[in-house]
C-alpha cells in the first residue's frame, strides 16, 4: 500500500508539472498571438486608408489592451508613437481622439491576475514611465483640455491621473515647466460635474507634496472654487465630492503658513466653520459620509491651529493669529458640541474635536478664559465645559477619548497660572464618603471636588484607573506653579495618621494608592480587576504626578519623607526586578528629587541620609543605570502615533463598512506601542526629566564632596595633659589638626571621585570628552585652594587697612614734627634778637666808659649775670625741646620700620624735613666764638 501511495503521489506530481508546463506554453502562445494582434491593429491605425477601418482598429486595440497584461506589455513597446501622432495630427477626428485617449488610459490601468508573480514586470507602471519621459507628451495632453468634446477632456484627466499615480515626480515637473499648465487644470473645476470631480482628484494628487504647485493653485483662486463646490454639494451633508474638496484644501494649507494667511485674508474661516455647524438632535442624520466630511473639516481646523512648519520662524505668530481668528468666529461652540455634548457622534469625531479644543486654547490667554467660562447643556442642566470634559476623562472606556480629553487639560494649564489657581482653589474635600456617593451628584459638584473624589475613589471600590486619570489632570494643575503645589499640599483628609498624629495629607494618600496599584498588579501572578489595557500606564501616570509635585517644592519633599516607610518603599521599588522600566526609572527620579530639593536638617530626612540609603540598599551604579534605561524606553515610544488620525482619502473611505469597527482595529494595532504613554509622556516632560537627571547626578557628587555635619566633636585624648605647657599643647594640637585636615581632604577626594564615576555610569559613550567634568579629587583640591585664596584675599584686605591706618599716623606725626621745627626756629630767632640787643648795650656801655670818670656798674659783671640767666632759661627750654624731639624720633623710627615692611620708601616720605634745623646751631657757634 505504501509503495502504491508513493507511486500515486509521483504520478500526481508529474501531472501537476505537466499541467504547469502546458499552462506556460499556452500563456506564451497567447502572448505571441496578442502581440501579433496589437501589431496588426497599430498597423491598421497608422496605415489604414478608410477612416472607418482605422476607428474600428482603435476600438479593437482598446478592448485587447484593457483586458490583457500581455497586450499592455506589447503595446508599450510600439504603441505610443502611433497614438501620440494621432493626438497631434488628427484633432478634427473627435472619435479617433477619444479612442486613442481611452486606449492610453487602458494601457496605464493595472490589471490584477490571480496567478501572476509579485516580481513580474508591471506593464501599467512601465507604460507610465515611457509616456512621461518626454515633457512634450504632457504638454500635448494638457492642450487637449481645451477641446470642446466632453469625452476628450474626461479621458485626458483620467490619463493624467493615471500618470500621476505611477510617475508623480515627472508629471509634477512637466506641468510646472508648461506655461499655463496649472491654469488649464484649474479651469476644469468650473466644468461639468463629472469633469470637475476628475479635476479635483487630479489636483489633490498634484498638491500633496509639491509646494510650488500649491502656491500656483492658490494663486489661481483655489480657495474660492473649493468652498463654492462644497456649498453646492450641501456642506457636511454632501457626498464624496465634499471629501475631495476638503482633501485638496488640507493639501494647500498643511505646514504652509503663507497659504494659511491667504485663506484668512481672502475667503476667511467662515466657510470651513460652517461645515461644523450642527443642530441639537441631529443624530439621525449622522451618516457615514457625514462623519468622514466632519473629520476632514476638523483636520483642516487642526492644521490651521498648528500654524505651519515647526522650524518656521513665523509659525508661532501665525498660530496665535489663527487661534484668535477662529475664536472670534465662535468655533469653540461648535467644537464643544461635537466633542462634549454630542455623545452620539463617532468616536473619531469626538476625539478630534477635543484635540482641536486643546490646540485652540494652547498658550492663548483669551481662549483660556473662553473655555473656563464656557457652559454646556440646556437649562436647567447646565454645567461648566471643563467639568463635562473632566467627566469624559474619568469615565470614558475608550483609550483614545481619554487621551484627547486629557490633552485639553494639558493645553489649558500650559502657561496659564490663573487657570491653574482657579482649578486648584475648588479642590475642597467633600464631607460625604465615597461609599455613599451618588454618581448623579457629579453634575452639581465643583471641578476640584469632582477631581478629588475621583482621586480618592480607590478607597472604596479600588477604581485605580479613575484615580490614575485624576492624577494625570492634577499633574497639569501643579506643573510649573509653586502656588498650586503649596495649596494642594495643605489639603488634609479626615482620617488621622498614627505616625503623624494629624490628618493624612493628600500626598500620602496618592503614595498609598500607587502602592496599591503595584501590589494589585503583582498579586495572583498579575491577575487583577484592573483593565489589562490600563495596566501599562496607571503606575507611570501616578509617578508623574509625584515628580511634578516634588519639583522645586521642598515642603512637598519634607511631607513625603515625614513618613519613613515612603523612603523604604521607594528604595524597594527601584531595586525590584518585577517592576517595569518606567516604574523603576520614575521612582529613581523621585528619589533624586528627595535629594535635590531637600532642605531638611533632621537626621534621617536630610539629603545626605537619602544618598546614604541609596548607596547602601541599591548602589549608586545600579541607581543611575535606571536613568539610562528610562531614557531608552522613552525613545522607543513614538508620540506621533497618537497625535492625529491618518488622513481619510477616497480609497480608504470606500472600503469603510463600520466606523466603530475601524476605530477599534486602529486602537488594537496602536496599543502595542503604548499610545497612552506616548501621549502622557510628551516631549516637554521627557526634556524636564533629562534636566533633572543632570541636576541629580551633580547633587549626589556634591553631597559626597562635603562632610555630613558641620559640628565636630573633639576626642578626649586631645585634652591638655597634666604638666603640659600651653606652648607644647598648642603645638601638639596644631600638628594633629593639620594631619586630620590632610586625611579629610584625601577622603573627600576619594568619595567625590567614586560618586562622580558612578554618576557617569552608562553615559560615557554619549558625552563629549571635552565636556568631561574634572575628577572628584581635583574638585576637592580646587575647593581647598579656593578657601585658601579667600583667606589670602581677606588677609590682604586687613593689611591694606592697617597700612592706611599707619600712613594716617605717619602724616599726623609729620605735621607735629613740622610744628615743633617751626617753634624751634622762632625760639632761635628770639635768642638771636636777644644777642643783638646785648651786643648793642655792651657797645653803649663801652662808649659811656670812655666818655667820663664816673663810676658805673661793672658792665661785665651784669653781662655775665644776664648771660648766665639767659643761658639757664635757654638750656631749660632746649632740654624740654630735646626730650620731645627724642620721643618723636623714636616714634618716627618705629613708623619708618613698619612702613619699610609694607614696602613704602621712607626716605621719600622724610625728604625735605629738617633741612633748616642747622641754621640756629651755626648762629650759636658763632656767638660762642665771640
């Protein structure tokens, strides 16, 4: 039996081989036959005498080419010259022109075959390449658009569209090089409906990437013609033509600020806004095509709110101008109707409308106020729009709708400190507990109370996903707003904490719920009541809230560390192998903030204690590796996957059966890329984490570079010994202190070097060698040199002060010496005058003696007595003066020596003093000689 089976299999295989061989031979023979037919038809067209025969041959050629790939392939080798000559030379024969164009369209239309190999030559592509090689061929086709015959223009547009599908670049270049090429295409928009629709498709393809063609099309009045067609077709209730018009409009304004400005200045934004107008209760008219039209209109609004290319210097100004212009047209009312109030609308429409609301209010103070004051609903059930959007954020079961509603709060709180403070001011805990809370009361609750209830709802029903979503909104309220951080930090719950002896802070409750989320996921091998789709983002979003709360807020850090189990739990979480990369990395950032923004000096809660705990329980190397792993994980997330829906084209719309099924398929495909994480962890948050990482690495090195405490306890052995002199005791203490200082500097240098090496772990390859920081030992040494330099500068300042004081004293004593010299000179002059009077009297006495015999007193005796008396008085005064001069001389000598030490030239300071002191002495000597 087995042998017979084998024989049977071989026979079957041989039959299959024979069958394939026969099919191949048959295909070859058919291809040869078709080639001969194509050649025969082309010969009859080019060499035929009778017009009827040539037209019949053209019709038969078109039929063969439209049905067979082989005929298409054969036609491409020899058919183009024949048919192009017909188009050039036989313009009067309308039937021949129609046949030639229809045949060319058939030659460029792909034919699907079941048994054709994927790598086979595609005749349609090859023929398109052959026809578009010469720009004269494109010019010839464009010239046919001016013909009166309807079918000639229709087939010409179809042929150009087919060329554009296969050879877009060549066709775009050719059309740009042809004078009035775009103008002829734009004229077709005013033609009959069928031709107009074909022209719309052709222009849509042409303007997708060609910026030059976009400018020319706009210059030719495209905006007016597009909105005119939309109005004729019935706006959002129109058919696929409205969709094509909106596709063309999006191509013209996408990332093109100049065209957006022209749209605003010519037709304005009213026509596009009118497409979004809906009446209340129009749910029954919400068809599939209307959904597509609304999506295209919303995408157009979103493009206007972007403002243009990201690197365009005028993008921000254009974006702000478009925001204001759209807001003045009350577009917020229509967006709120589509995104918030019309829950019967398609999910895609609601999500895109919410995203447009976010883009409308982003960094725009006027629009911030408009959204804050906007009310939704009808009387008596009216509530603020922000409350309604918050309920969507908290209650929706569709991830994309949560992301879109969350995006609204992100944009509303961006650079809006007033709005953040307004939302934070309403955060007052409700008296009723979550167990007896009635969901019907949500409509009457203030925004903050509703947010707090959602944040604390896990206490009763373990709705951790709702808690996570509320945490995301709260993080936007606290971002870059110190006042809101402090205000929310003061919120206390009713239940007292035994370890604190006071009501539990809200921050502690958030940490508690985060721990609950971690334990719930790890319990029972990952089986939990949490939705599996939300497991990937619940923990990271709560961690993001804590990171935002602790940033630049020492009081929040102190509040977190007031409960010792928090630090222990974070350390365990960072080192847990079961935690995800996001959880370990973000928890590491929180620990880093507990170091960076820690102003506490309490033992066990200060920055040094946190660093010491990380070093002992985790290790700095493993700790810093979490930062590198976190950054790599962020790189793997593509935020572009959730920013906007893919543009809807006519081909994708034609294949749509059920919008909701399409949306579910898209969400399932995108889930594997964590779309929620990609939206939540946006560029600004990732950038802030990178800055935090650098600051955390530096603060860890800085902590290791300083002693833990500034208070030093002197050992008992350093006390003065019995019998030890003061001099020996001071000398021994000085030696000990010097040795301790050297050892401490060396130890600090080693600690700083070790910490810096661990801080650079994992980023050595990414850093520039020129930017590599100095070693820790060098840092400590430089710090010591800086302190010495500071002391030296202080000593120099003290010496300069002392020098100035000494100079002032020297100047004072110089003035005193000058005064004494003046007094001495006056005394010397008086003595000389006295000597002169004495000499005159002596002369008179001698003359009297010679003149008479009378007895006179002995003049010599009187003179001697007077001289002796005068000499005694003079000596007394001179002795006193010499004593004073001696004292002043000693002071001058001391000042001179001190000034010499300070580098002053004493001789120059004393120059000119005492030059005349010798004069009185000379007179005295002369008088003595006499």
